[in-house]
C-alpha cells in the first residue's frame, strides 16, 4: 500500500497502530528502493535517507490532516449545504402557503361581499313587500271605516226619519183634532196617520 492509497482510504479510521504499521511498510519499501536510487540522489546532492523520512512525515501529516480536519470539515460543509437547501425548501413552502392563505382570504372577502349584497337586496324586497302590505291594510281599514260610517249615517238617517215620521204624525193628528174638533179613536188615528204617511212618501 502506498501513500496515495493511504490518503484516499476515507472509510478507514485513523489509529496509532494503523499509522505505525503503514510507516513501517513504507520504511521497508523505501529502504529497498533507496539502495538503487542512492546513487542518483547523491549525484543531485540530496540525502536519500533524510528525504525518505521527510516524505514519510509529510504522508503522516497529510493523513492526519485529511482524517482529523478535512474529512470532518467536508462532512460539516455537506451537512451545512443540506440545511441551507432544506431552509430554502421550507421558505418556498411558507411562501406558497402564504399565497394560498391570501387567495383564501380574498375568496372569503368576495363571498362576504356577495352575501352582504344579497342580504341588502332581500331586505329591500322585504321592505317593499311590507310597505305594500301596510298600504293594503291601511286601505282596507279606511274602506272599513267608510263602510262603517255609511252604515252609521244610514242608521242615523233611518232613526231621524222614524223620529220625523212620528213627529209629523203627531202634528197631523193634533192638526186634524183641531180641525175636526173631535178626538179620534185609536183605529181612526192609525188610519189617518197611515194615509198621511203614504202621501208623504
């Protein structure tokens, strides 16, 4: 296993034993390669053993950085991104609910206006009907009063005529008694009155 494979092993947990094992493997591998490459590195002025240890240290630090800092940081960033997306989705849902609520509110207001107009129209019709009924009732009462007054006048007229007839009959009898100088008995009196009344009619 080389350094790149160790750095890319995201699923493995970093433990001191794993780091020690990997370091030993690298040391032995590098030791075998160092003997062949020692001549080449020496010609470039590089100490092969020091370079190998520095490379191992760099690999160990890179693995520690990856597993202890970069991997948790990446997961945190992913989690944060997920939360932001959820927040945006929630905001969109809230906005949709708000639009629906506003639409429902406007529909309720429109329904209330229609209902209010219907009630006003119904009240106007009822008022017209009640006014018509009251006029009709007043007319009937006036007609009833007129009929009653006519009856009363007719009754008074009949009563007055009866009184006049009686008074006239009495006057006629008195006048006839004076003319005839004699008292007329009941039968003659009735006959005379009846005759005079027939003439008056």
